[in-house]
């Protein structure tokens, strides 16, 4: 290509070149960061980016953890041409990996677990940045990130200024809120999680950002980062600074203050998702099956290279991952591999949920510690593959039956009714974490007759929030959820 110098005097090009380009360790080559607002780009933009990488760089596009795109292996004489092509598709904005480059998760816009519309918040924060926000190199190191719930998909826990969505009644009205986290950062030398400072209404989150930045600018010492400033001033200082943001005017005076960003409707949590526990169970099983598949694939590659010991190790890894996948349905998780395998043998193999022949495979973990020849390596690989397929068949059947029951035989409670319509059982799940408390509740219900009552004791927090929603989503009736002596009692009627 020919060098394109027509943008040399363009202020946007100069700013883009200074803010979005970093030299690689390979002399003469550069990484170009392409800023994606909210992490989004269209099909047309994607095709154009592919063309840019092919014509002017190394035919490679990398998605970054901060929801941008990076094009490596560009040379300096291509900067002008690349900028021109990016400008045609509206992706020429400067400012990646700095304060204006805000990360967020999908939030309640598309996520079942989302409580607040984090994308709507970030759009508002971006608007604040574009309207009169003072540019300063002192702010470049600061990161701002938002998640729509306590999960960290938006990486709020490692941001200089982080927000995670929640809900709280204010003036008697359920209102979208954000927990404000300050002082998080990641570097080559350390990772510091942000400190939860205060919970404020969603519509006050932009003010929290501006107040925190103004306080930092006014009070920082020479070369002091935002994280260092937060460490020096402390949580109480910032809590007092942001405390006036905890309140809102009465809804009659400002009804929009009680509505989430990007919405025109009253804020509500009704029918919001399936409950985190139910989704987490499915994800855990699928993830472990995928882990078993990857290990099996790596074992096949090792066998092709005649690396017999490596083949055996990968095959064993696959077996353990397959076992852990099905044990999730028993509400069990083990850090110790041997304990996991023995429990898998007693609950799954001995019950012939998978073939009884795999008992020999479990015993071989002790009797054949290493694969030292091709025949042994091939045996391990074959057995691991067969076990994986049977475990996948069990998983598929559970999905078809919409059940976590692996057991066969015995009375089927589905077609029966409780003798007096209110047969009652109880289960104590205090100390049992999500999603295993949900698994144990679901399994218990599957052994009970329709119309039976199950009393479940749950810890406060995620267990009491997620288990009832997940059980309700399964079709059972949540009769009541009451607080008792620091924990919760859930009453469920079996469907």
C-alpha cells in the first residue's frame, strides 16, 4: 500500500495516534486499538475490520478484555490509511484503555440474572464524558466498569470506579440501585479488588463518578494514582462524600428518578430470570463435560506425538472431569480427585447409571499410575472417551426429562398424590452454597408426591434470593419465604 498522509493535520487523527497505538516488542510493528462503544460492532464494521487487518496489518484481529478490538502487526506508514478506513465506519474514536473506555455487561437488557440496565448506565456515563468532561492525563489510568448484578461480568470489582446493580426500596418504591466500588486496579505487580463504599440509586451513579473524580483531582498528591489516593483517604472519606446521593426526591416530584436508565417503565424484578442457581447447575455440568472433551482431545494429540505419559494424564483428567459433571446433580463437588472418583463409583457406576465396566477404570488410577507404552496410553484414551460419551448421554436424558434425577427404578412420584394432600418433609441447607442448595432441594422434591410440602432452611443472601426463584421456575409453588433467627424458611408445594 501507499502511505496516506492526508490526515496528518487532522486533530482527530493526531489524538487517535497518541491514544490508540502502542509499539510491539517486535521493532517496527504496532498494536492498534479500535474503540467499541459498549463493546458493540455491526456486521458491516466487522467485515471492514477484517479487510483492514488483511490489507494493512498481520491478518489478525484480537478481542480485548476491555471489549475493544486490537489489530497487531501494523507498520507506521499504514497509520493514515487505517485511520481513514476506520473513520468511514465510525470506529476512529480515540481513547482506549483509559477513563473514557468504559466496560459493562449486558445487564437486564438481555441477561436473565441482570437486575439493572448496566448498558443504559454506561451510555449515560459516556454522554457525561462527551459533554464538558475535562481531559487530563492524570485521569488516563482510571478505569470505570459496570455490572448489572453482583456477578462480575462487567469487571466492576477491579475498576477504579465500579458499579454493580441491585434493588432497594426508597420512599416506599422499589428502585434500581448501584453498589459503588472504589480503588480496584490490576497491574503486572498486583491485583487489588475495589472496596464497596455505598449503595445509591441508579440515577445518581453519574454524580458519584463525577464527585469521586473531582475529589481525587483536588486532593491527590504528586503522581498519586486514584487507587493510591483511595487507600490514603479511606472508605469512610468517600462514603461521607457520596452519602448525599443516597436519597431521591418524592416520586410525585421526580418520577423519572425511580426508572432505570434506558427504560420507560416502572422498575420491577418480577419474572427476572430463572434464578441464578438453576442456570449455574446447567453451566457447571456443561463446563465440566467440555473440560472432559478438551482433555480427551489433548490426549489424542499427545498420542500422535508418542507422548504416552502425557496421553495418560490427559485421559485421567478427562475421566475426572466427566465424574465431576455428573456429581453436580448430587449436590457434590470435590477438590480431591480420588475422593471424587470413589464417590462417582458408589453413586453412578455401582448404580449402573453408566456401565459397571468403568469400575475397572477407577481402580486403574491406583493400579496403573502411569502410561509408559502405546498400548496402555491407547487403553486410557479409549476408556476415557467411552465414559465421556455415556456421561453425555446421561446429561442429555436429564435435559429431556427436565430432571436432575439419575436414579432408575423405585416409585415414580410424578403420577402419585400425597395421601392427605399435605404430606410434609424438611431439609436443612444452612451452610450449603449455591447452586448445590438448589440441586439438593430439586432432588428432594423429585422423590416426593405431587401436593407434598417441603420445608427448606436457607442462608440469608444468595441462597434465599435464588433458590425460591429457581424452584418456582421449575413449576413448583412457593408457599412462603420467611426470616427466622438469621436464616430463611422456604415452604414449597410439590407440583
